[in-house]
């Protein structure tokens, strides 16, 4: 960015503390969380376009497409999400509809933001 600053994809208020996250795996957490849900009828997915671009650039587009197919994900790309008053990018948020007899694994993070 001009003047040696950072170019951001969303507004940042002056004085906001910034941190940089580094993923351990772009697909491992996604697979683990979805596998722990039980029998899935449908997951309505909201997938940040920047996350999709990062996955494709890492050569993981087909891997994520397979995970989505295997776990019945249907949805669309977004421009991130609002969380606690902040706009965050590179997220996947899903609303899972489970089969009536599904018994989710409580360690799967059910009810929390997925990785």
C-alpha cells in the first residue's frame, strides 16, 4: 500500500489491535468438524470468496469440493461475515440440518464457528 501501510479488504478503525492468523490446515479442520456432525441432511454453506480463492491458489479446490459433496453442502460465496462487530474474511459458516436420528459428536464443535 502507499506509504508502507497495509491494504485491507475491510475498514479498520484507528487504534484497532491487529493479529495475523496462520492456518494449521486449510481442509483438515473442515473435514473433522463436518464428520463429527452425524448424519447430515443438508448444510447451507456461506463460504467467503477470499477463502475460496486461497484454497484454489493452494491447489485444494477439488479437495474442498469433495468435502462439500460428501457432507451435502449447498450454498454460495460471500464477502466474509460480521462477528462481534468486526468484518472477518476467509470464513466458512454453515447451518447444518441433521437427519432426525443423527447423534453429533460433542467434540466436533457443534454450535460453534467451523474452521
